[in-house]
């Protein structure tokens, strides 16, 4: 993944993919830059209004299991 600002970055855009990826690529357009910026515009347009962040983590339905980064990360790193 290329973050915004990488001068070597490029990505391809085109219609829906079909059964032949080579055929899709032949009809696609190569764009310079990172796909992050157009994706951010796309997702922002579909995200609705911004919501304030919660004052506390978790809820009655979704309990806090532990402090970040979480047991899975600590266990996976130490394994």
C-alpha cells in the first residue's frame, strides 16, 4: 500500500472485474499517486455526519476485554 505523497505510487481503475484479469487490465486506466485519496473522498461521501467519540469504551453489549493493543497482539508477538 502506498501512502499519499509517494512519487512512485500508481494504481489502476476500470470497470467491474470480469473473468479475465488481463482483459480488465487492458481496458483499465493507470493513475499516478495513491488510491487512498480517491477512496477517502468516496467513503466520506457515503459516511453520513460525523459522530462525537464516545466518552468511555465499550457498552453493555460490547464489553471492554482489556487495554490496547489487546491480548491477541501481545500473545502473538511473544509467541
